[in-house]
C-alpha cells in the first residue's frame, strides 16, 4: 500500500480542489464525520473508523455496507489517531490527512502535533496549504512566488538552513521567539535542512 487518505470532520470548502487529491490515493478511510464529506463528494471509502458521533445518519445509512470499525466515545486516542494507527499496519509510503484543520483549535493543535510523531510519513492537505514536518534535509517542489512558513514544533529547531527562498536561513535556530512566516519561494524548488529538531512546513497553494 503506497498512499492512504484519511478524511476527517473539520472544514473542507473547496471540494473540486480536494476531491482529485483524495482520489490519487490507493485507499480512502473516512474518520467519523469525515463520512459526511465522502457523501458530499461522492467518494466511497474503503473503511470507516470512529465512534460515529459526528457522522450524519444519512451518511451512515448510505455507506452501511462499507467495513466499519466502531470505537466507544470514551477512549484514550482520538478517532484520527486510531485511524493513523490502523494505516501504519499497512506500512504505506505516505498518509494524507484531509479535513483536520480550522474547526476547533484543540483538535487543530493535536493534529499538528500528530505530524511531529511521524515526520515524513504524514501530510495534511487543506483548501489553502500543504503541511508536513521536516527532519534532516528535504527538497520541496514549489513555484516562484509561492509562500512557505517554517515553525519549530514542539521544541526548538537548531541549524536551519534554506536555499531558494527570498529570506534565507543559515544555521538559524527557530523557536517560540523566532520563526520564518510567509517566506517566498524564488524557484521551482527549495531546500530545507534541519540539524536538530522537527520543523513544521506550511506550503501555501497560492
């Protein structure tokens, strides 16, 4: 299994943009109320995971034949965490999360921290941006003028060096007092190196 998409319950407004990205994946999992997004987009998931407290009854009935793993409301992990754990059993190349930003700040922050547990394994796609974590060295495909922000999460990032950005970093430390917000790509790719720590990278679509 190369690519798995997890569709959660937070805001998705540009379905015409997001649906083709979802369909690029080999497997689609609806996470609780993410089933509502599946119904709206006309996507049939391969699996449904969660306590289903946010899924509409119409969506539950429509996808009644789909394999479902139902968990209790009271549990140690969020529905999204449980879905990620399920995905990791297939050892996919990449897990892409949809509908995980913009509703509740506590859920948004916990989902961003979830990225830091599996750098290079999990990516977030939203209407506005692609978000992932960087450790070590990475080259990123982008377009001239595209905005990119780099934020240390959760602890300081030491020795951050970039190439191909308007405001370059050279061995910089990023922490709570300093981050690279709304930097701009100058080329069709940029490189980012982190000597120590986990760097949150937010690449704007525009």
